C-alpha cells in the first residue's frame, strides 16, 4: 500500500505504536471494522480480522479491498471454540471487539439473534482471553446502552444501563457482562479490559438498512424523497475516525496501566453544537446539490421506541486520555458526503479513504 506522507505521520503518531503488533479486530468486514482495519494496516499493525461476510452490497470491506492486507477469517462470534483457537494461534496483543448486530429495527425482528451476538459474543471474547497473549481488550458497545429517560443531559459513564428495545438492552447487557468479567477474572491480571460507548458514527461506506445517512444517499441516488421519521431527534453525530483513534489511544493506555484504565469510556462529539435529524438531512441535500425530503411516520414506526435526545459526556476521555473530538458536526458531514460523491463518480474508494485517514491524522496532530 502506498502511504505517501503517512511515513512521517507514523513517526509523529508513535503514541499508538502499533507497528508490528498483532491486533485482532472482530467485525472487521463491517463499516467501522473496515475503517479500523485500514487505519491499523496504515500504522503498520499485523491485523487479524474475524467476522461474518459483509452483509451489505456494496460494502466498504469489498470496495477498499483490505482483505489483501490482513489475515481475513470468516466466522461467527458466537462460535466460542473457533474464536478461542484464533486467539491461541495468532496470539494478538490487542483486541478490538466490534462484531455486533447493530440495527435497532432488526433487533425487533430478530431479538434472539441480537442477544446471542451482542451478549454471548462479548462473553465469548472475554472468556477466550483468559491466560492468553492479550494485553489490551476493548469492547465497543453503543451510546444506546444507557437507560434513557429523555432527561436531556449527556450521559456519563457511571449512569445506569438500560434499553427499551432489544438492541439497546443487548448493549447494556454487554456492558454488564464486561464489568462482571473484569471484576471476577481480570482484577489481578495484566490484561486491560475497557468498554467504549461512541456516538452515532457516520462516514463513507455505510450501507446499512434503516440508518439515516445511508438511507439518505440511497434516496438521493434513486431520485426519491428522503423519508425521515423523527425530525427533532438529537443524536451525537460523529465522524467514524473519532472513536477509532480514541480506542487506539485507550488501548495503549490499557496495555501500559491496565488497573487504572480498565473502565467504561465515552467517546462522543463536542456538546457545543447539536444537530437534529432534520438539520442533518438539510445539510446533506445542500452539499449534494439536489434532493428533497418529507417527514413521515406510520403506525409501525410508532411501535418502535426511539429517544428524543441522546448525547454523551466525554469529559473523562478528554481529561485522562487527552482525547478530544477533532471534527465539528459540519466537518464530519462534509467528509461523509464527499465520500459518497466520490463513490458516485466511480473513483478508487480505497485511495480516497486512505486520503481521508491521512487528512484526519494531520488535523489530529495539529489539534494536539
């Protein structure tokens, strides 16, 4: 892979120090998992990916052709024996557990599969790393793991877990599983274990069904109106590289001092500027150059619980990890929209994605 100017960046970004380290990424064929695998490969890591096949067409994983640069293993996170064997064989030092059933509406249609993947998949990871080569393990859950009573304040890491839908409940349960394993089996161990709750992650290459950003671009490509159900809902919109580099920083802190950093962490955007769903859609249409939308809900929509406000307080990460959100909401949307515009123009998406990563690293260096 041609990294261009990244060679100098890698020296500057030595805090991450992933060069020649073996890193296991579960869910590496997904949207966030592909971005993370690309970043780790660019930083010189030996990436082991374990996941099911991409579940969308097109997919970020296939478009970027990252398969050629990593050890690509197809499998199900609920298969404990296979997972344990992968860890035993490849001896990863770092684990990023991203594999999940990540769509709220799908969790209504397939609740058992959602709980099996999100809860037992997490338990399988934690059980597999006992007495292993692993030094740092991060479990990525969700901002929806919190018990949300729409009080209107950002959630802190010590707020209670909850969930009014199977997906949210499964993520809250995954947090409890992580906490139980950490306290029961790893308190006197040298393995650092942390959970991460990130914002509503946006970026190029997401084609999931029933998710606002990909739904917008599908409608625009088909010259159809964008349909929005909850125009006034506020979410922690966040560019995909923000939580990824937050997790990189946390993983290195975990390796160095597992006792101090083995906790839950929020990685959310700045709270100074909040955008509603309708405002996001308007910005997408404006930058795209055409399109329109309508607000619509039906009886089936009303049967699904959806919180009005969801925000994260990331003060702990700001203070203890010196992590902060680099892009504003407007910048995050700009990068996302540009990715889909480049895709529509039939450009090489691997090269363009690498350029976006390089650009983000430069901005991160300037901010720090």
